[in-house]
C-alpha cells in the first residue's frame, strides 16, 4: 500500500479529474476535456473509467466492477484487483452493496439508488464522429445544437435495414440539450439512464469525461414513424426465469443447442437464491 | 423593390495579395447573376465571402431575411449565419465531393437539410428525397446508393437536389458544370435553368464558361485581378463588350 498513493493517482491528478467531473455534472451530457494519465493497463481496458473511479473512491467505498454484466470476466477481475491493491477498498459482486460500480457495456438490472455512482468505460465519446470526422466541426455542432446529422445516421439505418438497427451505443439527448453517446451499452439499457444514481463516463484515449446527474431526462433519438424501442431477446432467462432482464445467448453444444441467460450475473444469481428457476434449471428447483 | 442581396465594398486580401476588392452590387429576387473572369481573378474568393465561408476584410453582405428584413450577414452571430446556410441559402461546389457526404446514401444526402431543420418523420423525409431525385433526373431506385456509385454528372445533380430540398431563396454556385464533359454539362445546364425558373430562385454563378452565363444569367459581372471591370445585362455585355478584357474574353471563345 505504501508504494502507491490511495487509488494509484496522485492527489493533484485526482483534483484535476474531479474538476472535470464537477463540470460534467454541471453541464449534463457535455464532453469535458481532461488530461488523461498513462495507466498501468492498455487503452481499451477502461483507462478512462479507471481514472474516474480512482478520483471518486474513498477508503469507505465498496467497489463493484462488471464487464458485459459479469463480475468474473478478465477485464472486470483485473480492474477489481487493481483497486484492491492500490486503494485497499472492499469489493463486492452485489449491486445493492456497492457504492461505486465501474462498468463496461451494461447497466445493472437492479435500479441504483442516490448513494451509488455508476462509472462507464467509454471507447469513443463523440456520437457525431462517424459522419463528421473533423473535431473542430463536431464541437461547433454541439455548441450550436446542430444535431441533424445524428438523424442522418438513423435514417441510413432504416433505409438499409428497414428499422433502426443500431442496438448498442444508441444516441441520446440529455436534459433536452446535448446529444451523447451512452458508451456501447445495449439500447435495452437506455431507459435506465434516467436513474437515481450518478452516472459518470470516462474516455481515456480520447481524454473526455461526461456525466448524467441523478434524475436527469435522457431521451433516445428516433423518428415519429420509427419510435425507439428498448428491445431484447424475446425469451425468459433459462436459469432464473426473469422475463425483463437483458439476455446473452450462449451456445451450449455443436448441435445448435443454445440457451438464454441474464447478462447481469449478480441479478441472475440473486433470483436463483430467492428460488426462481428458468427452463434449463427446473430440476434443481427446491 | 428590396434587393434580396446587397453587396457593398467587399475587400479580401491574402496577406499582400488581393483576393478581390471594391466589389458591390444588388441582386433582386428571381435574378441570376453570373461572375466570369480568368483563373485567379477572384471569383471564388468573392463567392466565398458572400456565402459566409470566408470573412472579408471589409464590406457588407446584406440579405433580406424572411423574419427580420435586410440584415448584414457579416455581423450576424455564427449560429444565425449557419442557420441561413441550411435554410434560405444553398451552395453548390464545383467538386461534388466537397458538397456531398460520400459515405451517406443519396436519400440521406438529400434528407440531411430537412433533418437539420427538424424533420423527424422518416416516411416524409424519404418521400421528399424521392421527389427531389426525380426532379434532378435520378431514378428512384438509386435512392439507397452511395454517391460513389454515381457518375460525375449524377453526383452534381445529387448535390443540387440536396441543396434545393429546403426551398432556399439564394443559391451560390462555383463552377457547377466544371469538370463535366460537354454533353453532361448541357444536360445539367438545362436542368438548372428549369429549376431556377420553376422555383423563382435567385442565384450567383461563378464560371469561366460563357455558355453557362448566356444560358442562365440575367446579369453579368466580369472580373480581372480581383476587381469588377464590367457589369451589366448578360446579352449587352456579351454582344457589346466595353472593357478591353471583356472584348478579349468574348472574342477568344466561339460565338455562342
Ligand atoms: N487561400 C489562399 N491563400 C492565398 N492566396 C489565395 C488563396 N485563395 C486564393 N488566393 C489568391 O487570390 C486570387 C483569387 O483567387 P480565386 O481562387 O478567388 O480565383 P478564381 O477566379 O476563383 O480562379 P479559378 O477560376 O482558377 O477558380 C488569386 O491570386 C489566388 O492566388
Ligand atoms: Mg475558383
């Protein structure tokens, strides 16, 4: 522990990041530039999220880290270990016990409370990037609220696929002002972004931080005749039977066998502990 | 009658070199003004100053706005000017690549300006796009193709559709027929002439092709070394050029 400052980053850097976070909270959805530090992990491993978490953590915090909804994937495990080593904070897999949750690709199924912070790892923070590569121009578009281009992307989707095929990183408008990339969460999670918890987004390589304060209006963009839909696989979970959670499709053999299971492992385990059973788990029912 | 556009004393230098200087004129609703002159005479510089792409060192570009009447666009706020740029103004570039999104389908290219001003009904946007593709003679079944798959002439017509879809009142064009072969040019010119008449458009067209101005322009300005050396009704200027340079210009091309 004595080899590192608490949570790895020095206090000067944390102060700089907290300033960026505060600015982000003050201007919901606005991308605040910050001086991203080298972290002892490669870009793409959540260096932005890790820096935001490091700036938020206090010794009393309890940290949960998920990747695609699961606590036990390599990325989640290594980030959790990193903070166990450098901050000595307690960690947990239980959503309702955690005070800080760092995530990649999911929002937990269990609604968050006012006492919780959700930190997202963001690869590409600029939602306008793919149609307008010039940074000077995208900044101007944000400043002047010129967001027609976002609908051009959705238009292209419909013209090619017959419906809005964007299913991850589905663009949203925050508090009626800034259009924001919610990071590659499934669009199923978009409605959850109107929540009691504080949401912080960190992009390490792109050096941007943005935020959604609690109880902020978050609207998914769409067309009048092609309204937004928070879709998911049309199945209940095969392990816990939940009909309202986001599911991963798992191939179980090479004969076309497959099952659908909750991507949120803690949520699924909690339901099974409470006695709920899905199709492929029935024989074990108590 | 209030001019649609009143240009006063425009001057633009690039360091010590003069881009254009001392330019002023009025453009009335429904009028098409041609600007001709040799390469480097300042045509594009002037056009870009008028359209808000370059800021001139001095002068006024007063546009008769729909809501507030005549306003100097050079002193407008940037959001206002950009709004004008996607509603009442249109700009057709010589190279369609500069005026199109090459990675977006033809329909998306035409629909962009509609969405930029708030259109949020996919079916309506698509209907407008289909209609406009038809008006510029692009088959409806090409609506989902990218501009890359189009010929140069088609790309240019697509650029025109993309610009006119919001019903602008003033269109700036910089060599709209340049870079196209002669038969394609002729067809594009016909099309442009039809649209200008039908929509009652006002336009400022830069070209060094006298055939283009003969066909499209009511009035003509001749530029040389950054200055307007002669101006007047197109037929007058072309049939009875007064300035030595204009005489040279007219005599150097086959009679049209
Ligand atoms: N970005 C620039 N920097 C410096 N000088 C420039 C720039 N753009 C144009 N010029 C100069 O300004 C003058 C007018 O150029 P402009 O491009 O307006 O001419 P033009 O009449 O449009 O020519 P062309 O018919 O070849 O398109 C020329 O002397 C040119 O070299
Ligand atoms: Mg030019």
